[in-house]
């Protein structure tokens, strides 16, 4: 009777959630499949999602003896041209980190946002995770890295973050390298997803935890609003 599309991309991009939603709509049209469909656009500031991140960071910090480190929030990169065309992804990543840090206000943490997985010759948004790792490793600091745009473990966490970037950090003199786990089945995260689905009953066909500024014209919520 009804389909609810729930992306596992917390922050919206036309390249990720947008392309998947478009593919669903195109296939439904091609196959003549008519069913009531509701969509969860994104949830970069959803309370449970934020709390889940904060809890995992706190658990990781409790395992550290050395307090001289940089907290590095790493998200998948995106070509700069896409942001200039109105994609809200980078802004939403920044809003996610802002909310997480407000939950960690008593930890007195020095943090930075960076972007990983760059491919091709185009200019991508930055700073790059690789460059930030080299920068702070050369200062003999520790690095605690948080996959802020990935909710599960896969090649970009288990290989890129855990193996390749760890080697890069050690090569450049990092005092220690620690990676915060992806959210996975963390209780608050799952609770947040379930609440987003249930909100569909009262909030219409498109649900988001945040409204993007008007300049991010690729945001589908703005299209519905207008």
C-alpha cells in the first residue's frame, strides 16, 4: 500500500540520496508501478543521530591516555562544482558536526572537518582528510578520526580510514591514531531512524530534520516548499 524511502546517507546530496530517489521514480514510471511513496530526505541534525555520534566519540575518548590530539571529522568528498550549483551536502555536514560538538562541549575538544575519497582531476571540497592527517601528524599530535557521513562499516572506513590513513599518519609521526566506529546498530541511531519513519504519518511526503537555506537549490525540500 505504501513505500517509505529511507536513505542511509544522513546528509543529502544530489549525487547520493538524490540519484537513488531519482532512480526509484524513473523505474516506477518505466514499469507503470503506482504506489503511494514517502521520502525521508535527510537527517543531519536529528537528535538521536547526533547523540549516537556523541556517545561513540565519548566511549573512544575514554580509552585514551594521551590528550594531545586532533578530533578529525571525515566525510566523503564532493566536487566543488556541485556545491557551487546549490548542493547542500557540505553545509549539512557542517551542521552535523556543529550539533555533535554542542553535545561534547564539556570535553574541550579541538576539531576539524575534512573530506576523503577524492577521485578524478576536478577540484573537490576541502580540506582533504589526507592533508589534515599529514599536518597534525607532523606536529606529533594524536588523531581521533570520526566517519561523520558514513553510518556503516565498509571499504571507506575499514580500508581507507583504518589501513591507508593510519599508515599515512604513522609515516608522518602521529603519536597515536584512533578511529571512532561507524554508527552501525548503535541504539540511539536505530531509534532515530524509526522515529523518522513514524514522523511520515504527520509531516507529509517528504521529511527532513533541517531546512536548508534558499541558496541550496538542489535541496528537494526547497522545491516542495516553493
